[in-house]
């Protein structure tokens, strides 16, 4: 089945032009004005709309087993919701338990993801170390198309990577041509503060941000950056949430060190006041790490994104419903950490980024798709509108408005951190592998249609 997207303005990370896009066999076949198409082609009338590369969300956790439960969003519902909002690829995480063979965990996640409706890839977390991990990293890079390894510097007692693991793994990643990534929070500082707060009787969700100050993130970001610098490897810092961590990245980049920063749509738009709510359910729904911060940090993060100090946006989509969050009713350290957003990232960033003048349309494309494709080495197959690229596209109506709500979203979670936000600009159509998977509210996600996308090593 072929598809002609006619009459739109193509926007890429580099340029804009009035052009049609013709897709066939899942690939972009032609880009240009007034294209002819076979009579059998499906046609999208994109007049007055923008045609952009489909969003890439480099940070999701579909059906993650975590903190004694499993995230409510699975790979089918999560990728379907992603396409409802214009995102056509996710990069999720294989997170082995300590002592669990990497390849065993990898096989689990691959089997869970077979139901995905859109394309997906995996970062693999290094949560422990021995010779088998050293060896499995090579298998993952050379045979499975994994080119990024994640390190949680938080979550002591669970999946935390200490400095020895960081050093060994960063060194191995460099040898293999893979990029290390980090969740940068000082896990020891956090656990000490958690114990102190609990002993002082601060057991509610308010304890969560108090136990994870920006200093814990800034310290860890710097530590990871300096380890990477000494070892000689690039570094990707996920969910940069505060000025302290951003400043460490800016300093490193000014020194010529290849450090990339990712910012979540949530951290750009939601602040710490959510934890002041007396409603446990509301406050607990916002428990994620790093926590939502004071307003000064949102301003810093927007400047970081606008200035190019932060390169990608993501959601860290990791959903837990109210009954799961209630596991921490009497102890905030037991509230499963995570919030959603995979469906709304593009719309909230367009509304608060492009409509406000913070970002140009091309910068929006770079931040929601192209930069992630480049950093994780799948450009121009992904993140571009080049002939020969995968036909993953979003048709964007800048005049359409919608109000975000858990009552209407497609995400399998009973809460939305952007609840009630009205946005101007949203996708009228999403195209995945050359097929229309979302059209004017009609979601046509197909279970299992998503493909595992290998990401070549860096040579
Ligand atoms: O830390 C992460 O990125 C995972 C475990 C999702 N949860 C979260 O609070 N960010
Ligand atoms: Zn994290
Ligand atoms: Zn995460």
C-alpha cells in the first residue's frame, strides 16, 4: 500500500519547504512539490499542516517490573498511545536484576515487546558486574544492535551502579563502540535522607522531593561526567531535571567533552508544588525520580533546550495506577516511582515551545526526533524525511486544539501529569512504516506491527 501526503509543509531539523511526501513499502520514496501517485495510493490532505519526522521517545519503561509491582502500560498500549500523539519509535530499557545474566533479561524484554504496535529499541542497564557482564555486553553490541548502556546511580539496594561498576562498564562500552547513559542521582545521599525523613515522621509523598535534592543530581552528574572524561567516552545524561545537573553538562561541553543531556516534557512543565497537595493520590501520582522541581529549574531547563545544551526530549513513561502508588501510603519510599506522558510529549512541547517562540519548528523536530536518532545512531533511517528513510511521519495541524485528560488519553494509566492542559497544535495523522496508524482521533494501532530496531555501534 502506498501513501501520498499532499499539500503540506515539510519541516525537518534543517529546513522547511512546501513539499509532498510519497511513501511505499514502508519507506519514503519521494519528497517534492506536486508529486504524482498511483490511483491506488492512500492520500492525506496535509494542506495548512506540517509534515515532520515521527517523534522518537528515547526514554520509556513499558511494563517495567519495579518496586514490587509492574508498570501498568505495556508495549502494545504504550506504543499505541505514543502513535496517538505522533511518536513513532520508543527506546525502552532492559533492566537486569543484580546477578541476572544480561542475555536472560534481554530475552525477557524482547518477548514482552513483540506485541508493540510501533518500532522500538532497547538501552540495556548495567546493574552489576562480573566477567559474564563484560562478555554479554559484547554480544549485545555485536549481535543484537544495542549501542547504549544505562547506569542507575540511584536506587541503592536495588539496581544502583556504584563507581566500580560505572568505571568497568564505561570502559567496556568505549571498547565496544557503545555510549554509556546515566540516571544521575547520588544513591547514598538519597537513601540516607529517606531514612532521616522517615525517622522524623515525614512519611507522605512530600518526603520524596525532600529526599532527592538537586544537589544529589548535580553531584552524580558531575561524577559520571568526570569518570567518562577520564575514560575517554561520550556520555548521555537522562532526565536532567535541575539547574545543578544542567550546569555540569554545560561546563563539560564547554571543555569540549562529548556529553549529551535529555530533558523530560514533565520536568519542563510541572513543578514541585504538586507534592504540597494534601490528597495522597494526587501527590503520589507525581512521585518520580528525579522529582519535579522548583519553578527556577523549569526556566533553566528551557534555556538549556533552547541553547542546545540539552539535545533531546523524552517522557520516562513509566506508569503506575492509584492502587499501585498506594503501596507507599504510609511510607513514601515505597511509592512506585514513575509518571506517564508518551502520548502528550509532542503536543505540550509544541504548545509551550513553538507557540511561545522558545523553539523554532526545526528545533522542535530536532528535540523530539532527529537528535535522538543521531545520538543513538539510527539517523537518517529514523528522524529524517529523506528518500529511503523509514516512512515514520507525523502530520501536524498547528491550529487544532485539545485538552489533555486521563479521561480521554489512550495511555493505560488513571492519571495524567498534564491534566486539563489545553494545547494548540496536535497531530491530525501519524504514519508508521508507511501506514496511517492515527487519523483525526481514529487510532489504528496493530498489535505486533512494531519492529525491533537495531542500532549500529559507533566506529
Ligand atoms: O528511574 C527511572 O528512570 C525509572 C525507574 C522510572 N521511574 C522514575 O521515577 N523515573
Ligand atoms: Zn531514571
Ligand atoms: Zn527511566
